[in-house]
C-alpha cells in the first residue's frame, strides 16, 4: 500500500469520526453543541470585537477572558467577513487539522512505510485530532504552529540562513499568540542557540519575537485596568501558591497527564541511547537538540500549566513528542536485528496511550456536549426568552453571553476584572471570602442586577438574594457543577422568576431535573 493511500485512509477515518460525533450530538440537541463552554467564550468575545469593537465577554466592557488572543482575533476576523455563525470555529479547526495532517505527511514520508503509518495514525488518534477540532477551541492551531516551530528550528540548525531564522521568528510569534505555553519550548531554543551554538544575537532576537504577543496583549490589558496576563492564567495557573501547593498541583498534572508521560519515556530513552556513544557533553546535547528541547518544554508545562479538561491542554504535547521520537522509532523499526524489546515497547506504549486518550473520548466527547446542552444552552435559552438584555450574575459565562446581550457580573472572575483581583490568590479553591461576598452584594444592588444563575459551590450569594429554584443535570462530566441555582436579586421579582422557571421547564430536556422553591 502506497503512502498516499495510507494518507487517504487516515483522512477518511478522521472524517468519519467527525461525522459520527456530529450525528450523535444532533440526535439529542437538534444541532451540534460544542463539548466545552469555553468555545462559546471565544465566540462571544470574537462577536463583540467584530460587531462592537469591544474586546470583552460582553459588548459593554473590556475583559481579558481569552487564554488564546490570536485565536479569538482570528474568529473575530472571520465573523467580520462571513457573519456571526456559531460553527466558524468548527470550520476553521477542520482546515487547520487538514494542514496539520499534510505537514505531518510531508515530515513522515522520509521514513519507512511502517513508521509513516504508525506515526501519522498516532498523530490523528492519540491527540485525538477529531476531538480537538470538535471542541471549537484553539488547540488545533496551537499544535500546528508548534509543529511548524520545531520544523523551522530543525531546518535553521541544519542550514543557518537568514531566511530560515526569519521564518522561525515569525512562526514563534504565531505559536505564542495561540497559547502562551509555546514559550516553554521557545525558551529552550533560545538557550540552545545562546550556549551551544554561541549565536547570541539570534538567541535574544528569537526570544523577543516570541514575547511580542505577550507584551502587546499585556500592555493593552494593563491599559484597560486588567492584569498583564489573561484572567484565566492568573486564576488557574500553578504559580504563587507556596511550595506545597506547587508540588501538589504538579503531581496532579502528572496524574492527569500520564498519557504524555508514557510518550516522554520513549523520548528519554532516545536521548540516552543517542548520547551513549559521545564523550563530550556538547556532542551529546547537539545530537539530541530537538528531543532535549521537547523534554525541557514538557517539563515546564508539567510545572506551570495544566492538564486535563477533555484532555485538551496536553494535546499539543502528544503531537510534539511524536514528532521528536519519530526519527528514533524509525531507526529502531528498520533494524532487522537488534533490540526486539525496544521495538515492542514503542508499539506497546503507543497502544497504551491510545487506550488512555482515544477510547475514553468515544463516550466522553458526546457526554460533554450533552452536559453543555442540558445546562449551558438551557441557561442561554432561558435568558434569551426572559432576560436577553438584562443584568445577570453568573459564573459559567460562555453560552449565556454569546447568545444574549446581557450585562454580566462573573463571580468566578474570567469576565469581571474586579472579581479576578479578589480571587487571584485562591488558585481555584473557591474560597468564600468576605471581600468577594461584599463586592457581589454592593455591585448587584448599586447597579440594579436582575437575576443570578450560579454554581453555589463556586461563590456564596448575598443574603438578600432570594433562592427561587435549581436545575440539575445527570452524569455530569464537563460542567463546573451539576446544579445551577437561580436567585432573584430583587425580592419583588421572586414570583416573576418562579413563574418563568415553571414555564421554561416545559421546554427543557426531560432528563434535566428542575426544582422550584415555593
């Protein structure tokens, strides 16, 4: 079987996976629903920037809610050109996914047919690519840009031309713009250029180019009264939480990212085997330039970034590691005599990662979309029917802002900078602080808010809010909580909100449990 035939079959498999997932979601929702509310955060911000020139989760104020400024900006351009369509991220991700497969094909075709087949299939199935496309998030673009950065760096080391460096610098800017974790790897590229290649100017220049999106976006955010970094990085990042908290979160990352750790074991074996015959440390390092950069970049991600949440945070790591170990695996596979154990281990490790990443997602991907449909889409529809231009207190904010024009008080802090400032030292613990409760109390009362729809475990509401009812979803996998509580902010609106919930409950999915408090 020719490699182009294998490529066609893998593309066919990808298409079928996307088709069947859309069919599964459409069967209960009537349309495709993204498996993460975060996708609607990107859409909401992109819509507001395209239509109202406001970089924010609502059209009324700036908010540094996105953790991928370049992806949100790209969606805003597409919305401006083609109009506000909720499936623009799906189409854009599909195009990026096809580019990723094509780049992978061109890279892997230099190897044996066995290596080509195993690794091209692994890139699609272990990521897994269809899931990252269907999330409507930035991860396909980030993975594509990171692969291009590695290939550009490899090419620059081989030829060291000015054009090669300019290409590397440009792609580094894009990679950082899509996700700041790209800097983990680019930093070690700079270290390699500085200490191993003695190219001091190129090292510093590459670092400055890569930092450009961070510096520009940080300056804009500060100018609007926000943090230098996006709110999500401040509220979720593994920093400033003491040594014990740092180690605990890193251990949690290791547990959630066990699938990537398995691949990294192959990477470590590759580094030791390739360095074994070299006496000088400089030669050991230069022989393993790409594998060492990937290992060090992975280590920084393990320490400071996140894993999990629909296995998306580490998806790019899977592909990057696969690119790094492909040449080594090919040399192992092509040896007619040699270490049979090593050949077997590579295959077994890839199969284990397949079982850890792909197989659970066959069920969980559809379940996640079901959760979002049952909860976030229902909340958005409720607001659209009764409060589409009102002032709302909430703490999961994607769909409800995308489908409506509400004024928002986000008690989590992603969409409200004053809340983020109060919560920045909690590190995801949802501490019930007096300052936060007072801020919700004062803001809701002074600005005349109408209704609150919150996970009560994320933040306690003021005593003068009247609890009217709850909705509860079953088999919660992806939402921040299974129960959302409705409050009337003004006592005189209690009966009105209660009757609205009763009326709306008639059109909600049958397996959503609604409880009206009388």
